[in-house]
């Protein structure tokens, strides 16, 4: 049993900006006096602007932000958000909408809703039964969790309604290479039901897409984590692409244009064969019954696949049925605004989604709780006289689980304004799912992220900072080519520098009915120290990006990363195509990045001389160039086969077997064995994108 929340460490000890040192008593006394004066002034002069105590003292501001954390407060937010399941489009989801909206409004933040209509998918009837070689039949239990009537039964959103019956074939992770391995031992899946275990490189939609192409009748997918041993079943979406499927490429505003389901632009977003999730327990029953050939050698001793595993087809027959409902629903984004004092037209955006498949304690409401606490702490700073230089938006997205719908529609509606004015997007989905800090970022934000980690005490070792444990345990900032959270629309479509962060590599109750408050306090974060640390890092990043006179972007880091990508590509190509266009473009980009860094260093030295109007104008102009640099990597034609995704350096490859986590167009051309000319065309496209980024960063005209 977890310890009671009253046993937490003192809040300021858990979040001090200097974890190894405490301020001397006199400094602490003076700091408290300053806060009391500010509070007294605010209470007795509610209509007046309070004194700007922190305008010239970033260290004091950050210290106040971190010291105002509260483990118990975050815990109370999470408990309130997870009392009931709140799947997007259902009545309980409106309760969490009201909770988040009321919270921001109670803090005095300017709060509004951005509403859209989207096509969502729900199950009406589900069944899976198996008949074995001895003619016995088993109807599988497809319920999981504690039995709450509001918990949606496990299903795959946007799977077509219907029935599928056939012999079972086990296809490992359902990747192309797995089917090739089956072909080598004479096994075909045509007119069969395939059983796949979810892996790391291919999502549900990819598994179903490949099975459909191979002639399978239906797909059953199970996760080997098994909901922590409770028999949990992993829900999820199998829709291709992101955003509302009936308004592809434009915002699904209320009353706006909607395509029919028969329109090819809609139909191609959905699979044509039935798929359902299955528990590990039930998958093991089917696996144990299979006959046919032994599993390929490369599958064995991987996870739970042993040397004796058979793949079928044999005499085991599965009958699966889904009756689903596709219905238009309103989705609601909440946007709270803290208006900037000097550059109100420049925006730093913090976002997290609110909807959940079930109770959503980890996914996503650990992140929602952190966002709410950041709002509370920002209100403390505002009452103390702080006003950010740039505008901060706190965004709570809806319908992410169906395919990043809420954030995507918002990006599509605001794409021009975002392109002109968005500084960065900071995303947290599952704030806490276990131990260890993990992050992905566009490269110019690497240094900023590490600097913020240095300021926050590690939640699991009071003698260290998060940066110190990150470097010792992980020390890898990933790149954001994946499409699994709300940063996708901002980076891949709008070209906005982005960071995505979370605690814990994975967790066993993902998308199951066991993702509850009780599981959180028993397993992932009993005393909410990791929540406090995540809110600290996230909020500090927002403050720094909003307040620093010169944006803390380092494009030299980006240039070095591009060079590393070029080297990896060259090694993969082995001379089959020339990478010279990339080399020349990256060389130019490196020079421009160095010039921008030198310019930023010089302007930082003049940053606090408010009387220097010329220097202020130069800072603003440089900031805009650094903000727009990322936009240069966008291409209007997008990635072939996934044209909505415009970023040619980081974005999702259309081919599941693409071997690069960057340059998606080049990766696809290689994966499909395209001609040398086609590969070189894609290389030139990326080179031109890098040149555009150089022009944006340099400014002016050729």
C-alpha cells in the first residue's frame, strides 16, 4: 500500500532550484517580506498594476515558480479528473471539460473554447469466439477493469463493422518482414484471421493495413504487457492519418464542409477489414492451439514466443464481430491566455490532451494535472507582478485518442497565424508513467531543454538534478518523426519548434481500464514527486521562452544533427545515390547558424538596456528569423503518400520499413527500391528545404 500524501517531503525541498543548497536565513526572510508586500499591494489595489518585482530578476522568478509547487494539489487535480472514464464525445467528457475550464477561469486567466465537429467511432456490439481442433468453442471475455458501466469495451476506433471467420495465423508483429518469413516456410494468410502482437515500430493501423494487403479477413492484436497482469486489453485507433477524417486538410468547424463517407479522401483513411484488440491471456489460448509450421527462428525467444511455437493455419477457427457507430460529435479545446507585455503577438504554447480511453490517470491526465498546476503557479507569478514578455497559451486538447483530432483541427484553423507568430510548442501527454526522464525535441531546443533540467531537483534522488540523472540514465534527446501525440500538427504540418516530454519509458496499463488513480498512487508516482518535477521542467521552459529577450535557440546544434543525418544516409546508400546536394546545403546552413549564434550572443549583452531602441529592434528581428527557421524545412507538396505532413527533415515515413528516423521522403524512396533518379530527387527536395531554412535564418533576399 502506498504511503499517505501527508508523508510528502516539504514542497520547496522537492522543487528547489538549488537542490544542494538552501538560501541563508536572512535571504529567505527578505524574500518572504517581498512576497508579503506584493500580496498586500495586490489585495488593497485590485485595479492597479502591481510592482514588477521580477522584471529584472529571472532567477528570483524561477525560484518562486518552483517553490510554489504542491504535490497534494496535483494529486487532487488527478483524482478529480479520473473519477469517471471520459472518452471524447461522451457525456462524462463534458465534466472534465468543465473542470479544466473552471480551473483556468478561477485563476483569472483569459479562457475560451475552440469547438469543432468530428467523426468519431464507438462500439455497439463486440464478440470474439474460437473453435478448436476438439470441436470445443470458447467465447472470449472482452471486458477488462473493475466493471464500471461507463468504461467503453475494448475496440479499435474506425474499424469497419461486420464479421470475419477464418483459420488463425500468427504473424508476430505483423511487419512486412514477418510476412516474408512466413512465405519462406510456406504459410499464407489469405482468407485467414491473423493474430499479431503489438511491437514498437508498427502501430495498430500499420498492422491492419499490411494484413489487408496480404488478403487477411480480420486482425486480432494483443499487447504483451497484459495490463500489469490483470488481463487488461489495449484500446486504440486504426484510422490512417490524423485529424477529423471528414474534413481532411481544413478545420472541422461547426457548420463547415464535411465530406461523405463514400468520398475517396475519407474512405482511404479507414481499413477495409475488421480488427479488434485481445488480452494476452486470450491470445495465449489461441497461440497454444495453433498447428502448422514452427515459428521462424528469428521470432523465437523474443518476448513469449518459444522454440515450440506454431504459427498455423491449423484447425483453430476464430469468428469475430464488431457492430460500430460512426457519428459526428463536438470536440472542445480549452485555451487559456496570458498576454505578453512587450511582444503580445509572439506565442509560446503549452499543450496536453484531456480525453482518455478509460480513466486516463497516466494517459493523459497526469499531464493535464501538471498543466493545471502550471496555470496555478503562473497565477502566483502574475499576482506578484510578473508579466511575460511574450504571450503564453495553455491548451487542453480533445479527441487526441481518436487521432490527434482536437489539436489538428486547431492547427488547421490557425495555421497562417501560427506560421507568423508561434515561437515554440511544448507538449506533455503522459507526464508520468514510470521512472526516468525522456524527451524528444527539434535540435535548436536541445540546449534550452538541458538548461531547464539543471534547475529542477530529481524526484527520485534529492542530491541530484533531473539533468544529472538524465545524462547518467538516458542522455538521448529523441527526434520527433513519430506521430503519436499532439506535437505532430505543430511540427509536421506547421513547422513549429517543438518539445515532447514524459517520465517513464512505458507502463503496463496503457489504454486499459486499469489506468486509474489507484494504479498511479500504487505504482508510478505514490507521492507525486515526478508530477512536480515534470510541471517544473515544463513551466520553466515556458517561462524562459516567453521571457528571454533573445530566444534561446541554437541552430548550430541543428546543423550538427543534420550532418549526422547526412552521414547515416550516406552509409545506408553505399554510393547508390549522391548526397552532395545535402552536403552543400548543410555547409551553408552551418555558416548561417554560426552567424546567428554570434549575433545572438552580442545582442544578449545589450538585452537589458531598455533605452537602446536600435538593439531592441535588432533583437526582435533576430528572434523572428530564428522562429521562422524551422518553417523552412516545410515543403508544400509534403511527403509522398502522406501529403498533409510537410516537414522533410522530421516526419512520418509512409513506408513501415523505412530505415531512417529522419528525411522521410528519402527513407520511403529507399524502402520502395525506387530508382536512383527518384532517390536523388528526394535528396534534392531535402537540400532545397535546408536552403530555405538558411534563407529564413539569415533574413533578407538573394
